C-alpha cells in the first residue's frame, strides 16, 4: 500500500506540530495532498476508473474546505501551507 504508517508519521511530523499531531489542519491538508497526487497518477494510467475519480473529487473538496477554514482562522498559516505544498489559489 502506498500510504503506510511510516509515511503518515513523516507527513504529520513535517507539516504538523509533531508525528502524533494528526488533527491539525496543516497535517490533514498535507495528507490529502499526498493522496490526491497518488490518485491523480493512478487516473493517468486508468482513465475509466470512475470510482477513483469520484474519490479524487471528494478529497479535493475536503482539502478545499480545510483550506477555507484555515484562511478564516489564520491567514499566515494558510499562506505557509500553500507555499510549502505548492498549491495554487
């Protein structure tokens, strides 16, 4: 599987406050971004996989909601995570 326990801990350690901080908005956004990138690569090879396409759209919506929350809560944290992950908008 592409998303092992070690990979998750690494993502949360890098973008959150620590490896056990799985609830922070930055950690969740980073995890969603990792999953979105993986699903995008999968869909490039398997164009007719509509279940994966639906999952991808739902993940993008969840990430957008978290980004909207973060922009209301703390604009500096929002700008930092967008710059760090290379997201646009």
